[in-house]
């Protein structure tokens, strides 16, 4: 029997909540905790303060992890998340102080689960180490048993191992989630490319058949018709009648061949609808709202490939850099035989926009055929892109 499939992020989140609930089991004997604190000559208010910090820790952790893995990261959101991390650390240290025990280190292991999702790797590692050694004053203040300063450092180092284990587990989970999402995105691109290749192959085959019909069959029928024309002047009587009928049939066949060739050439355009739908379906963490003309076809395979690659680059940049939830992608054909691409997202935008290799390549592809690319962005304003591509060669 195979294991059921779980959402890795949610599974990790609930594991942290289970650890948090386990730390709260001493409150099942609340009255005994109060009596123990009195016997240890501690203020009687320590236990309710301990409980209050414990409740606040749980609420903050639940709120902080409700959308763990969300790619949308504005500076306001980041500042709020860092602030909530500080609150978690403060509550954990306070719980250790009021309980006069090391259970706060178990809560810091819960915090370590969150760090890889909210902070860069090096910053997260440094945060994890510092938060554990912030327990040194807590351990040094414990009266039973009495800890020296060196003992407090050793105790913090001991509990650091639990945080490292939780941190690495969360880091591996994050890398797996990122790899899976990247694989889904690449699979969408592969299906779109395969669809475009099939359309290009279909177009090439239609062109080959039309040329063969025109050059070979059409040529031979024309020659046959001319020979029958000559023969009709050389024979008399009933033989002439049969020759004229054969000449009529030959002309009819030639007309049918020309009609078939014309029909084949009329349908020699690449339909981009299926390719773009495959490209936009299944993109992780991003809802793509695609608008296409009623019949979206392009005669030139090179232009069709440029349009597909532009859409692919827009989606890739939105997923990797914009931190957006939605992408609106619209294709429309202008009256002057130009295909226009309008894209915008609800991401965080950028104060100072720097064009990367992908957008530079898009601009160069469009410029080869007389197209253009315009980009508008700003902090908190999302990312807007307008591109145009002439569908016919300009003189």
C-alpha cells in the first residue's frame, strides 16, 4: 500500500503546531504549576504570564504560517513577517523565563521550521543560532538546578541541535516544493512547444503536398491536355469525339487539382490557441487570465514562435520575480496587421527596474521583425508590458 500524497507545506505547518501543543501539556495541571512556583519562591503571577505568552505564541505562529510558501513578498509584508518572528522569539524566551525550564528551546525549534520560508538561507541560519543562544540568560537564571554561565552556553548548544534538525527539514521541504513547481512550469512549456512543433509540421506537410500536386500532377495534366488538343486536330469522326471528351476530363482534373492546391494554401497558418492554453495551464502559484482572438493563427512559423516565446518569458518572469497572484495576458490583432501583447500582474513591482537577459532577448526577437516592447513598473504597482509584432513584412 502506497503512502498518501500530502501537501508538504501544510504537513510541516501542522507538525509545528503539534510540537507547540506538546509543549503546552504542563498546563493540564495548572494548579500544580502554581503550587510548584510558590515552593520555588517565584512570583505567583509567573504561571498566568507563562500561559499568556504561550497563547500569544500559538496565535502568532498560526497567523504567520497561514500562507507559508506564498511568493508574493512586498516590503511591507516582509517587515510584518520579521516583526512576527521577533514576537515568536520574544514569547519563547519569556516562556522559558516564567517557567524556569528549557521548554522554550522546543518552541524555538518550531520557529526554526518557519525560517527557511521567510528569510534567505544565510540570514535564516544566523537567526536560528542567535535565537538559541538568546536562551543563555534564561538558563543562567534557573534556580533548580543552578546553571553557571558555561553550563547555560552548553545547554543552549544542546538544544541548538533540535533547531538545526527542524531548519534542515524545512529547507529540504522548501527545495522540493520549488523543484516540483519548476517542473510543472517546464512541463507546461514543453507541452506548448510540442503543440507548436506539431502545428509547424502540419503546415510544412500541407505546403509539401500542395507543391507536389502543383508541380507534378498539375504539370502532367497540363501536358496531357495540350497533347489531347493536338490529337483533336489530327483525328476525325468518332475518334475525335473521344479525344475531345478526354481533353475535357483532363481540363476538369487540372481545375480540381488547382482548387485543392488553393485550399491547402488557404489553411497554411499556425493555430496558436492550443499552444498558449498549454503554456498557461498548471503554472504553480499563479492564476493566468488569458484572452485570445476568436481564431488565433499566424501564417509565419517564425512569428508564431516569437509570440509563444514572449508569452513564455512573461510567465517565467512573473513566477520568479513578481511575487504575483494573478497575471492578465491578452493577445489582440490590430487593424494595421499587428499582433499586440498586453500583460500585467498584481505583484510588488520594482522601484529600480533592471532589464534581464530574458526581456533583452524578447526585445531583440521582436525587433528582428519590426516589433517593439514597452515596460512600465513601479513599487507596489505591479508589472505591465506591451509588445507589438507586425504579421507581415514591411517594405
